[in-house]
C-alpha cells in the first residue's frame, strides 16, 4: 500500500513508524521542512507530489498529520484535492 503522510511533527513521525511497520511504502511532505539536503527519498515536496500524480503514481491512503489546527488541516486537504491525488484515493485520514 502506498501512503502519503502530510506533516512530520509528532503525529506524522508516529504514523510513518506505524505504516512502515505494516509494510507500507510511505512518502512524507511537510511544508516547514527544507528537504534539499535530505538523502532520504521518503521525503518529497508538494511539487514532487504533483509530478507523481501526473505520472499516474497515486497513493492509496493520505494521512493529514496535523493535530489541533483545523484551519491548517482544511488548507492541506484542499491542496491535495487541487493536485488531483486525494480525490482518487480510498481514504483521507485527518488527525
């Protein structure tokens, strides 16, 4: 199962650990992270996500890992819908 985790605070880290322990292939986006120096291919940018979706690489599950901030969660959900990914997924989970 391919999983996108949007947000890499405490809850995003916990979701990544859980999903990987179940054998899921995970990617992580966090708007506040500068991944230009990362060697970890699990971390992607929003632009990379758009390219993946345009190339038919759709995720099965989307986790919005932002707790206690409904206005930010709503913005992220809209971003995912606008790029075309979340409307094609089976489930979008919000913390």
